[in-house]
């Protein structure tokens, strides 16, 4: 999850969208060097991307703003067709974790023996 967040942050920086309201600080002299935008190529079509699903859950994350050195946007849990808004990366991670906990609890409950089975 951590690596995905860092890769997405670099991707948003390369697009300059959503535009960050704060810049990362560094003590390295960049010498006025500005990174040019790299040409992006589409890897798969939108319908092919939406047809893929994860083993535990599928989420569509839409980052709408990058303010206060974090992300704000909405996350859709495709398996339940529910959308919630998040105010920070941490809140987004907690939403995904809670969804996966719900799924794993249901799987664990199905494997556990109970008095109601008799």
C-alpha cells in the first residue's frame, strides 16, 4: 500500500494534477532544473480495467485534491457499490482496511464451527 501511494504521488506530480497546495521541502539544490512531462501510454482500455477485480475487494480511488500534504477524494468499494469521501491518505487506508476486515471476518465465520450448524 505504501509503495502504491508513493508511485501515485509521483504520477500526480508528473501530471501536475491534482495540483498540490504545498511543495515538498528539500535541502538539495536542484539548480532550477524542471522535470519535463513524460509521454504516457495507455496500458489497457477503461472497460478492461473496470472488468478486473481483486481477490478480497476492488476499489476505485478518485483523488480530487492534494491539500495539506495529503489527498482528498472519494473511494468506491465495487463489491458493495458504496462510495465514501475521504479527507486524508490515512483515512483512505483505514477505509480499505476496514472493508478488508469485514470480508475476512465473514470468511472466518464461514469456516468456524458453531452451535447453530447442528
